[in-house]
C-alpha cells in the first residue's frame, strides 16, 4: 500500500514470478497489477488484480480501510490480470456496487458464470460518479485494447486512470526508464490499435491531466505532456528517432557476416543502430525498436523458397501491428535460388508507406562485390 495523494492510495501488487506476460512477452523484471483506492465520503476501488495475488490485494485494501467496506469497485478493463479477483472481492464486500459499462457486465457473467447486475452501476460515455470531493468522469476507450475498456478522469486531482494505456512491463520496485519497457508494452499489446488510441486522445484534449495512473507500471506525474507526446507518435506510427534496426537470421554465419560489415559501416557513419538475431532474441524488443527508428534492415536466408522461419514470424508481427512510414533495406542470401527479398515484399504488402532500397543479394558466401554493396548501403541508411 502506498499513498499517492491525500485521498488516493495504491493497493496493487508486484508479480516478480511471471516469466511471460500474456503467455508470450518475456518480463525479466516482472510486472505490476495496479489497483487504486479513493477514500472520500464514498470509497471507490479502481480495478482488481491477477488471481494469484487476490489475498494480498484484499489485505492492501483492508490496510487502508480497516473494517470499513468500499462503496464501489470500478471495473475499467476485464482482462483477467485486472478482473480475476472480483469474485473474492464481492464475497468479502457484498454491499459494494460494481461499476462498469454494458459490455463489462456481459464479460463478467462469461468469466464468473454468475450475474453481477443485482448490485450493478452501469455507466455510459461521459457519465459521472461523485464520491464527495472527488468526481469521476467516465471516458470510454474501446479497443485500447479490448472493446469494453473505459477510463476515469478525476476532476479534483486532475488524474487520469488510464486502464492499459501508458502501461509498461516491470514490477514497481525496479528502477528503469519508462520509455523502453512502455514502448515494448505498447507495440506488443496495443500497437495494432493506433487509430483507436488516436480517437481516445481526442476525447482528452480539453482536460488538464497532471497525473496518469495506469494498470501496469508506475504512476506518471509532472510533465505528462512528454508521455502523451510519445504515445501520439506511437499511435500515428511515426518514427521516434533517426536510426537503424537490423533484424537478421543466419544459418551458417554468412548472413551474420554481412550484418557485421553493415554495422561497421553504420558505426563509421555515426548512425545509431540496434541488431537482433531473430532466432535467439526477444522479438518484442526488436518490434519495439523497428517502430522506434526510421529505418529497418531485414537480412535473411532463403529457406524452402521463402524466408527463414524466425524472419517470417517477425514480418508477421510487424504486419499485424500496421508497420508503416519507414525506409526498409533487404539483404538476402540464397545459394542457388535467392528468393527472400521477393518473399519479404509478400509479407509486407499490407504495410503502408514503406520505401524499399535496392536489395543486396548474396549467393552463399559474402564476396568483395557484396562488401562494396553493403558499405554503400550503410551510407544510404545514414542519410
């Protein structure tokens, strides 16, 4: 439990045992499941936590309230890492009203096989809930990143309870920059829904927001314009920085050698770059950097007339997240029938505003001619 302001308390939990978030994203520093409590004339708890931490969450609430029962549990998002403890909350606090929208209660009945409408407060876009000094306005955020998502704006504290927006990986006791893990979180989980994020932000334009309380990661205070600025870039699929992300696969080391030559060239040009071996790396890190920088290099072997499987998976991840607005270079390798460059075009045909540079083709080992072409490519990527 931590006090955020005079009336607002953090009652969430840290999960340091989870290795994969949503069964696919490595979280070496764990993850936080955030829940907040506003103690006013009426008491509201905002969101629940993962089922493995139910008792700790309830103890955190009791530490703030003692024997007092909350008046409301507000359900912003029904994904189980935020809703799985609702059943136990209702058992402990049977008089508390559950606040959600119409879609929330459909999902509640599906997850818990019971009807929660008897003690329900069903809200619509723009509705208000007065707790006394604090007044919460409900601002819906459909498909950021589920259809039932809603957020709450506290007009008194100028605080936005933002659901999964502005979230990041990492338990709260790890001191690390917000941007990197927030970027990886955004493009891994929310990245497909840039248009919906942009539409949601339009609803916030008239609000003064001094604090952001997401459902994962730290409470964000101070210069909130910085966080909004990054999110708006991400939602618009705009590059965040000048630089090159290099994603490669190599079977016998020849394509890797080509990548090393390219990196040497970029280093000489003073061009920032990140390199990922797709057969060994965390793809979510590579996806995040592909969206961070304005240029992408795809270096891969031809495999069964296509691209090497880890590259294919990576390309599908990019396309699924609407990868666009980037300059792309391809280095293909194929001993008798190089076809990777053509296959890459197939996998990215749905991606918009991609400028492809002429491909470099290697036939087995890197030749002097290849080295010349790769050094020239390094210069082109450094413009």
